[in-house]
């Protein structure tokens, strides 16, 4: 991942720190031919880099993303989180 100059960051000598949030929200209504669904995702990326030499910078970044999917079908809704094989229940 490359960081742009507009990304929030903090420079302390040769050490640079940054944090970035991310999110995605999608909604689709039920139609006569297709079920509806909603999908919510949100996460954060944090990282640091260190200028070892004028031409060499080393860094590390960690990322977390949480995601939830809800599908609206005839007779109710089903919710699940990625990684689980069965829906968590009807709402």
C-alpha cells in the first residue's frame, strides 16, 4: 500500500506514523426478481515507517476490517459475518 501526502500522518524526526479509517455501506432493496441485501464494512489501518538512510525507508502497517451482510428473502431476513458457514439467525 502506498500512502498519499494527504493521508493523516505524524512525523517525529526519522519516524513517521499514520492512521487511516475505511468504510463501505451498500443497500439494495428487494425486487420482484431478486432478494435485497445490505452490507456494512469498517476498519482501520495503522502504521509506522523509519528512514534508515536518505534513500531507504522501512515500515510496517497493520489493518483490521469488520464486515456484516444481511440478506432479505421471502419470510424474513438472514444475517451473517464472513468466515461463518451458517447464518446467525433470523431478524
